[in-house]
């Protein structure tokens, strides 16, 4: 065991800096924990997939948090132990197989585990929807949301962008084609109503630019791309009213692009649908 030299001026500076690093970790940790308890932005989860997504986020937070603290304690330890005035030569050796394998394989194992957990959740979220899922169409536009239910026939009728009525004018905001009989019973609304505990397939389209269909409480986020119909499915599990936001900067009115989704009983959804004008 090497003799530890008595503290010189440089070593005192090293110890001061090391103490400062530990104090900053403790103050930062306590401060952020208190702040997060007051301003935690994760809404209570209200969908089946959301539980998996949250578990993944919290696991990632825990693992990266532990690594962050360990790395900084290690830095503090080195600053404490090896404070010097910079005139001496640093020790050098070409390689150390045990050390290199440790600092390569341990992070690799941790990252592969986290990524595999993410891949499992991703596969579950993007798996085919259950057969009993209902279908709703969402159309994003500058700056709002439009929803379409297929009506009793269960078929979405043809739409044509040329038939969309001008902004601010009622009539045909979705551009339904009256020549297609399947369009006749389609129900177009400005609000989304979904049945609780019933899987729903959402077909997402855009009229103009790229938007993103985001329901924070469901942990659902999917881009709406012009010229494409992108499908995603989820299962709301809590009755209530939730915000739909646009998560893709889409123009000057992006910030007002809010929508509302109401989750209620199957009967309540049917009653509400019956009240909507065709
Ligand atoms: Cu938008």
C-alpha cells in the first residue's frame, strides 16, 4: 500500500473540489426530487399500453440515475485522491484487459437489457389490434382535429380533398364524396368519444402538413402525414375527459391545436353518436 502523502495545498484543493461534487449531487438530487413532486408532468395513466410505457420510463430513469450518481462519485473519488499541481507525469500503461472488458461489457449488458425491454413494449404497442376493436378516423389540419366514425355500415366512405368546404364554412369539412353510398352514414365530429376498456384502431390522416396525434394520458403519440393513413391502436381504461395535443410544430397556430377525447361507457358513446348530425 503506497504511503499517502500529507495534504499539501494542491491536495486540499482536490479535497475541496471532491466535497463540492458530492454536495452538488446531494443538493441537486434532493432539489430535483422536491421539484418533481410538485411539478411532475406525467399525467395519471389512462390506457392499457400506457402502463408498460410508464414502467419503461421509470426503469430507464432509475438505471440512468444510479449510473449518473456512481460516475460522479467516482470522479469525486479521483479528485479527492489524486489532486496534484500538474507538474508530475501521469501514470501510463498500454492496456488492462480486465478493466477494459469490465467497462465495455457492463454498460453493454445494461444497455442491451434496456433496449430489449423497449423493443418488447414497442412490439406490443405496434402489434395488430384485437378483432373486437372499434375504428375511428382522425384527420389533422391547420389547426384542429376532425374525427370520423364509419356509421352503422362499418365502412368509411370515399373522401376527396376537392370536396372539402372552405375554412370557416360548415358543410363538408372532411370532403365526403356523396357519390359513394358508404359515405352517407359516416359521422364527422369535432370531438372524440371512445368506449372504456374497448380497444380502438385510430386511422390518422392529415389535410396539409405533418402533425402529431398526441394523447398524453394514454401515452399515445403518432405522426399524421399528408398522403398517408397511419394506424395505431390502444385501449382506454379510465372514464374521463382527456386532452389531445399536436406534438409536431405545424405552423403559427400549432399551440391552439387542442382536441378533446371523452372516455365513457359503450352506451354513452352510442347515445352521443346518435346525436351527431350526419
Ligand atoms: Cu399540428
